[in-house]
C-alpha cells in the first residue's frame, strides 16, 4: 500500500495551463500503474490519464493532445500537465496507484480541486 498526496489545484483561466503533482509515500519504481481521475459532483469518477511502469500511457479522448502524465520514479512523483484548459475540465482530480496486474487493490489520494473559469 502507498499513500498518495495530490497538490497543485486551484483556479485557472480558460486556455491556461496547470500542473498537478502526486507524491507517493514510498518508491513507485515497482508500481505497475499510476493514474489520474477526476470527478464532478453528482457524476462518476472518470479516468483522465494513466501510465504503466514501462512508460505506456493512455488518455481520455477529451484530454488527448492537451494533457500529459509524466512519471518520475526517482522522486516518487507522478504529474498531470494540463494545457489549453476548458471550463469542462473543472473537477476534483485524484491520483491513484495499482501495484500489479495481479493485485486488484487501488490506493487513492484525497483529491485536489481544479476550477477553470474566467
């Protein structure tokens, strides 16, 4: 199990950029999959981006070309770089980690609020 702490949320104008950070309490070198999800009040939590230990990534269609998910194993950090932000990107963003394909347990952070508004 690993504790995850997100940071970097806040208010940003449409078209702006913001990087979210996810700090892990232990080494992420061997963690199979790390991801970012977001949730709007009253809606289901949805996948934004994920990265596998080998470096493969996948993104929600709504963020392709605008978001990237860099992973820094040396610093035990995963980031969500978000560009060209839109009001519909407003949500609480969560970081998660899954240790291996054979282990269904997922660790979640507490979330960070991002508001895109002028």
